[in-house]
C-alpha cells in the first residue's frame, strides 16, 4: 500500500479544480452573481409565497383604491323603488348603494356605459369591475348622482363624486343583511380588429378588495 | 471581408429597424380627426362647426334654475354656428385638454350649449361648464368642440386655445340658456 502518494494526489486534484473554476471566466461569474441577486430579490419580496385567495375586506367609509379608480361605500339599503329613478319588478328588490367614486385616470368615464370611446365597465357587463357577491343582478344597474343632477354619471379625472348605484336582484338576496361588493383592478385593452384602435376598455383584472357593509331595509 | 464587418452590418440593421419602428405612425393615426386650430379668441371653422371663445371664468359654484353645485368650475362662453348645413348641427361633446388630462363639459348642467341646434350665418352664444379638480387653475388648455357623440375619425375638430392664467374667479356663475346673437 502506497500511502505516501495520497497528499500529492489531493494537491493535484485541488489544483485541477482551481484551474477549472478559474477557466469559467469573469462573464460567467457575473451571470451567476446576477442570477443569485435576482433570485434573492424575488424570494425577498415574497415571490415564493402562495397566492392569497381571500381579498382584503373593508367596511363602510373605507376606500378601495385601484390604479384607475377609487371607491368608498357610504351606505347601502334595499328597497322596492327609488322615487323618480327606478322601480323593482315583482319578485325583485333593489339593492341601492351610495358610493364616493373617483376617476384616477386621465380621461372622463361613464359609470354604466361608455363616453368618447372609453368603456369603464364598472357595472353592467358580464364581468363588471364592481361586482355584487351573493346576488346576481336580474337586469342592468342604474346610477345617478345624489344631488339631483340630470343625465348619466360621467366622472371627470380626479374629481370625486357621490353617486348611487341600484342593482335589481331576486327577492330574498342578501339574506344575511350584508352587501358584499368586489372591487377589481382594471386592465386596459384597446380595440384591435373589430373595434377602432382608439377604443379603450377597462377589463376585469385582479380582485383588489371586498367591501362588506350592512344593508338597511327601507 | 474583415472579421468585424458582419457585426457592424448587423448592428447597423438593428439601428435601422429601430428607427423604422420609431417613425411608423400608430394605428390610430390612420383614422384620427383633423384638428383645426386657431389663435386665442379667433373664430375657427371646421367642416361642421364655426366657433369662437367669447369669455371664460372660474367659479366656486354654478347654478341653473333650482340646481346648483359647488366645486372648481371653469365656465366658458362660446359663440357657435353651422358653416354649411343646419342638419345635425350642434356641439355634442366639448373636451378641455389640460396637460395630460381631458375633461368633458359637465353633463350635470342644464341649459348649456351642449346639444343646442345651431344656425347657418347666425351665432348662438352659450355656456360650457367644466368641473375640474382643485389643482387645475392655471396653464394652457385646448377646448375641442365636437359635433358627434365621440371624437370623429377622419373629420374636422375645432380646437380653440385657452389660457387659464389670470382668468377671473367668481363665487357663483348662473348658467344662462343659449341665445341667438343679435336677436
């Protein structure tokens, strides 16, 4: 047995490994360092945390803010009719929420429709940005300002407004006496083929918050 | 050919491609409206509208009849007429562009110039009220007057420049229904 050769062999292997690492060159080391930093930042900011399935729950007078609009529910009630505005059909009731809404974009928006080719889709679409939970509207929602202003509700940029939105829902909805309103982040899409290229739609994005407020029967 | 020549040619082609992309107009440029600009206070004529700013002022409150609303209001008095035909001649949409933001004449105000039928050869003088955020009280603005429900494509839009600097500020302005001038 030649035990006297072992230290020399180890030195040769170590020297070989060192040459191999050195031969990787500076660019590869820089790439490895860069990737490590990116991974550390990704993990540090919670990139590996499981996605949250439950939105932030807020209550009355608390603001839900997205990148393009902010909404605060001031109160909510159920009723059969709003004088001069809307009446519920038999078997239905109206859920009426009073909200402070602010348009944070740079162009006017219509709460329930479109204005100058901008369709905000806060209500009255298959996937509205403000969506009732536990109640499926049976028809279009209507909206109006609380100060008696005429016309549809057009929100100017950075000018908050107090409005009421009324959704017709089946009688017996909201049995627990709580209005839950999901607030979604809008995602901007522009017209491509069918619609003109200057048509802007706010499509439903991630759920930002769920507003839960007690409903007062009128 | 030298070893570096292919790299130089490739880099040059990338630069040319970047310039081509940068200079290519967006899709919207194919159909956008033709803005007809005038000087401040000038009467400007487009295909469907002749208009001139007569007066402008800020107000803390606007009122009409039994309705009133507080806020930062800009009230603009405009004289408008139809250049060729009275069919569908009306200002339907009035937009005020201030910096990056666009504001529309308020739908809240009855008796504004919006929707008023215009005449050929006779000015109709009416008011437009814009509800603005508190930080809009100075600077340059463009008033765009449109005779359809949305900004037209491949058609004229009258653009009237408006300086918001040094405009008078009043406690309340009552919106007066449009009237024919000279009658």
